[in-house]
């Protein structure tokens, strides 16, 4: 059995979202779930205590060795394990040590990471940006705009590039995927907003590659070809698995 573990090292990833808490063991060689993920609805109110207990419930539904590292994605800026903001979860998380709260509930070593950072790291390690050297920017288009900046395989955490001020507006208030519905934009109309956003971003960071994630990435043929930027821009590959996979991989790196 221990021989198998060496061949297929495991870590556990948990994605804490506003509606659900999802977790699965991850095969770190393949970047894939080692078994089906478990999902439990996010408790209401989504306080640190209630969420941490639900995370423990997800973890305990798997027969995990005590030494398996745990990575948790969280919808907030995370500085040294502590939430500095709270999106779609109870505001009492602000100032809470996410790692300590989850460790207390699970009795395990925990790494907490911003949700977009986890998804972005997964794309570099296993997905669309695998084996790409230099600067990779992963942008998730959804309710807002999430970002992850990875330089030669190393994550630069908490970039929050959805909140760049462009033309006097918070960028995500003009170009997030939710805005396409809100403003009744067709693909071409939304692509114009994205064009402005990505032009500013590439002129600030000069990335070697931009990867576009979020649920809308499955429709990439409708809008990516309409963009005229100098940086190569491609759709994400891991889709819904990215957060769990990225959190697990980062936890293994930190605690492995």
C-alpha cells in the first residue's frame, strides 16, 4: 500500500463557495480527482465555525491518511492564512485565520488559498498552461473577474486584477461574465469590453500567455477569436475541477 502511495501521491482539495463546499482527493501526478468529489451545501449563515464544521464533514467522508495535506480555496484575499475580505460568505470571516479554523475542525494541516489563485495554479501545473515558461496570467470570468499570476511556476498570490480601475470603472463591473447578461450584450458587444480589459492588463504585465477560465470558457469560440491582443490567449482546461486540484497541489507543495 505504501508503495502505491509513492507512485500516486495524494493531497486533498476543498473548494469553499457561496452555495456549496466541495472536496476530493487529488492524484498529484495526473492532476485529477482520485475518487468522486463530495458536495455539501454551504451552511447559512456561513460563519467560520459552521463552514469549518462542514469542511470537516467533507473530509471525514473520505478514508484519508492523517498525513495527507489539505488545501482549501476561499473566496477572499488570503494573507498568511488570514481572510482579508469575504465574497459570497459571511462577513465575520474578515480577519479570521482560515487555516487555523479549518485545522481546528479537521485536526489536519491546512493551506488556505484564494479561489482564483488555486484555479490558476492548477492550469499551470496540469492544464492549459502546462510547460509554459515565464509569466502566465489566468483570468476567471464569472460573477466578477478573478486573476492568478504565475511566474516560472511560482504563484504571486492575491493579484485581484478584476478590480483594476479602467476608464473610471472597476474592471469587473464592465467586463465580468455576469455583466453580459445584466447589460444584454451579445458576444461581440461583450468582446469589446474584454478587448479593453485585456489590452490594459497585457500592457501592465506583459504576460507570455493568458488563460481564460470560468464557466463561460466553454463558449470560448464565441468571444476569444474576436479579441485582438498581442498576447496568446487560450481557454482553461480544468473547468470545475481547477479549484480543488490547485488547492491540493499547493498544499502538497507547502506541507508535502
